[in-house]
């Protein structure tokens, strides 16, 4: 009888320890989420609180590692007639509704073309210019197209390529612009593809 009792007792102790550890983990998660929230009636972010500092250091809840600021500039790729040569969005039918990897390889391909270039290689767009106006200003300048070799196995950027760097139109000014991005700078390239 005592042997039966010890086996049953050990099983129940294991169950209690497991439940206690699970409860502690859930409590720690809830506390870390609570202390990562903005100030509220129960907790003021302005005060130095040892529990908040410990919780945020132990289990930070920030997503900054996974995202980039929405106000950062984006790169856009065009041919010599300002027709987009971008392979995005991923959900297009010719991208097999996201199964094709071509659109994901285009960013590194463009980055490889831009890496050897310096800041002064960019043609600066005037404030208020749209994409076409900036490109016309670039063509009217004495800037020669930059020559580059594209060594990617399956290149998408070949021949005359115009790369525009543009920032998104701020939400509060969305009614003042027809386009979604404001060009900051542009580079015209003559890209030779080896494959």
C-alpha cells in the first residue's frame, strides 16, 4: 500500500510542479506585457519603477527588430521610359501568387548595383518635384549614366535602369499629392547583364 501511495504521490507532485511552472511563466508574460504598455492608471512610465525596469530588461516586448520605420525611404526601379521594372507585389499572378522568389531577389540585386556608388553619385530632386520632373532634370543635367555589371544568375535589372529613392507622403499630407512617394534622389545606370 505504501508503494502505491508513493507512486501516486510522486505523479501528483510532478503535476503540481508543472502547473506551478506554467502559471509562473504565464504570470511573467502578463507582467512583461503590462510593463511594456504606455502609461495608464495602474502604471506611470515616467516614474522609475524597479519592477518595470526588471520586466523590460528580462522580456522586452518591442517589435523594432522586425520592422523598419514606415517613414524610411524606399527604392524604386524603372527602365529608361520610367516604366516600373519592379517584380513586386508578391501576390501578382506572374509571381505565382507569392511562390516565386524573383521579387525577393530584386532588392539584393539592386543593392549590389548601388553598393559601389557614393552619396554624390545621386542626383538630388528638387523639393516638390514628382518622379517625371526629377527625371527630366536628371536628363537635362550633365550627369552621365553610371556603368555597372550585373552578375546575378537571374538578373531583372539590365540595360538602362533608373533607380529612384523616395520617401512616403506623410499621412497628414496625403490629400495634397497624387503619388504615394516623394522622390529625393535618382541614379541613371547602364547595366550590363552577363547571364
